[in-house]
C-alpha cells in the first residue's frame, strides 16, 4: 500500500514542479544586452573617457537590478516598454562600492519588445546639465595644475606613453635625491559641503602609490581622499571628494593635490596623469 501511494505521489510532484518551472521561464520576457557604452560631454568638448562597469536598469520606472556590462538583462514584459539605464561606476575604484554615477544623465528609450528576443543596446551617457566640470587634459600651452617644491613634473607627447596615444599627458618622477613629487591646482576652488557629491575623475598610470586629496583654506590642513596603487597600464578612477569637502570644519576654498613619495622598492618611479576633472553641482 505504501509503495502504491509513493508511485501516485511521484507523478503529482513532477507535475507541480513542472508547472512552477514553466512559470519561472517567463515566456513573455524579452532581453537586453549592453556590451559597450560611451560618454559624451556635449558642449563641454571633453575627451571621451569613462569606466562604466555596470548598468542600473529600470523598466517602466521599476528597478530591475544591477548588471555588469555584457550581461543579459530581462525586460520581463513584451510589447511597449520604457527603458532607463544609469551608468554604474566603482566608487573610488573599489568593486564592493558600486553605484550609479550621479553626474551622468540616464539613457532612455521606448520600444516595442518581442517576447524571447534579445536586443543589443549601446547607450550613450552624457554629463547632466547645470553641473560644473573643470577639466585639465594638458594639451594647451598652460595648465591648471602646478608643481610644488623640487618636484620633477613635465608634459610629454610620446604616443607610446600618453593617454589615448595622442596629445600630451603629465609625467611625474622621483629619485633618491628628490624623493617627493606633487602637483596642486593653480587656482582655488569652492566645494559644496553638507554631504553633496563632489568627484575628481582621473586617468592615470603608475608603478607605485600616489595620493589624491584637497588642501584646505590655503594650507591650514591637507585631507587625503584616496591612495591609488600601481597599475598595469592606464586606468580610470572616480574619486569621491565628498567626505573631504564636508568634514568639519569646512572652508571657503580648497586646492586639489596629487602627490607621491618614492617607495624604496621602486628604483624608477613613473607616474602619468591625464583628464583630471573636478565635477560638482
């Protein structure tokens, strides 16, 4: 009798499981894939540089999830849908602190999506209007950054070394005789307090650590925002200056600095910088 009941139960269990599995398949779903993105500065005429790692997806204003570039993203509906994508970054270059970059506009589209079809999208993000983007690409005659002390700082044009293979980049070096190097923004800047977001975008290549931060009130104190490690080629980072600008006491003006102290295990320090962008409300 027990064997008979077991034999009756197995088909029933399989039927129920099969029904649930069919529901999970969501036959009405369509899918999106983003393999590449770009960023346009619009009227700002800036070099295209970004490190968008994720897409924050909204469908009909409903949050669907965070997807690394190259992932298949379910739309979860067929027919007409409004899609919004936000460009996600690694805050301070840390993979565990991913967030949508608040200074990029969302990429939006409305389309008719067919069930079970996959659509490849190449979103173009742009900086929000009404924000301030102060950029230095070292391609003009002057520079908005200056070296301090006995720092060895110069601009270079070697295509094999500069960012993007064209134009100019900044080169900082050190030696045992001159073990420190530092650049500071030539003019002071105002930074919003009260927790308002402020970022310094930076393209860099280095074989030892460098430090980025702000000088407060003409030299009253220095606040480190981030220490960057050695890279295997050019890298892009979004450095949050929010805490440095909002920590009490706050000041009427600041300077941005990037500095390095020669590491004993690095015989010939080499630091390359480009596209330094201070982005704020």
